[in-house]
């Protein structure tokens, strides 16, 4: 198996690990009915324009309850066009609250704001110490985090794409943490008899990629983008083993604990977004229906452009 195949499968195999890496509504897409969009069976879509250009698209699905409160499921891929993530930043500013994923990422908004103050030279001594401690902890992270982070950074360089974690503005004041700590996530996996290797094996075994077509892709950013988009579409298909794993089910359960508390305790939270990896959305769709929400429509936005 070539290194390019390994890299592409690594991107597709672990779609929800925003703790390591981390998406644009391109507003030209129109809102379509659930029947037209194919959602939630499709949580990523590969579209071809009339000129032959390919677009990997992710959904923003809107739900409303009897009180008129809305929840938007914003599906993400963790590697995409910089424009994709910048447009998301503008969209997030318009929500009352944005629930975000990131294993061990509870302090990320505060740390992001501190990092900006450090860069501007306005950080206090306490903030400088906090920033330095965070950098040390990040550098000394586990082998899996360092390996996967290196994979994604290398693929981003090859494809001239951006990492979600580098462009999404995690310093927004309306962000609400809705994920597990690393210890909680490891415990959830262990309870279900899973491990990091289980996740990697699921991704590898459920993805199809031909070595015959991988030659030369390292020097062909557009060709590599196309292969990544194709593998992401295949890996996100309904019924995959990954959807039954703790990385989806257990983390979604935690996210909806946070959502339930928010809706019950904050009457001002009328428009809420859940920003999670696209693979989480089918399960989240079912959880929203159970809570009396109905799907209003879906907007498909371009995450990766292939020219």
C-alpha cells in the first residue's frame, strides 16, 4: 500500500477526531427539502458542475420545534478549503449558541483568546503562563495525537487545503463545549470493547482505494483532492461500523445532554447550531426527532473544490 493511500485513508478513517485537527457555507447553495437533498442518508455529497468541476459538499440541516426554536446540524469535514471555514466563522456569529466538538477541548475558546493576546503583546503574566503550559501539553500529547496530527498536516500541505483547527474561530463568545474529555472517551471505548485500533481498522476495511490510481498524486494537489473527496463520500455512507462506535454514539449522547440543558435553562437560546463531524449527523437527526423537532430543510455547502 502506497504512502498516498495511507494518507487518504487516514483522513477518511477517523472523521470525528477534532481534538487533533479539526468547514464554509458557500451561500450560493439553496435550501432544499429533505426529499430533494437525500439527507440524512447522505451526510456528504460529491457534486459535478456543468463545467466538470467537482465539489465535496456538507449539509446544514435546520430543525424546528413547536416553540419555534431552531437547531441547525452543521456537518463538517476536518480538511477543506480555507474559504469554507471562514464562511462558517461568519455564520456562527449569527447563532445564539454554537455547540462544538473537540475531545479534551473544553478550554479551547479561552485558550484561543489568550493566544491572540499573546500575539498582540497584551497578555498578562498569568495568561502567558497558561499559554506556555498549553503549548507544552500539546507538544507532549499521546502518540496517536501526534501521528494523526502529522498525517493531516502533511495531507493539507499536499492538497493545498486547510485544517479546520487552523481556520475555525474557536474564540467566539457564543461557543458551548459539547464533547467528552479524553479520559471519558477512552472509558466509553473500553466499555464497548473498542480501541484506537478498532477505529483505524474500521476506516481501512470500509474504504476502497485503488493503488493503481495513486501514483503521482503527491505531485498533483487536485488529483489528491479528488481522491480524498471520493473516499470521504464512501466512508460516510449509511450503515458503516463507525456509526455504531463510541466515537459517534457516546459523544453524540454527551452533546445532546448539553443541548437539553441549554434549551431548558436558557430561554434566549432560540437559534442553536451543533458543529460536529458529518458522520455524527444521522444519529443526531434521530435524536432531534425524538425530542419533537422536525426537519425544515437542508443547505449543501462546498467544503472541497476540485478544479
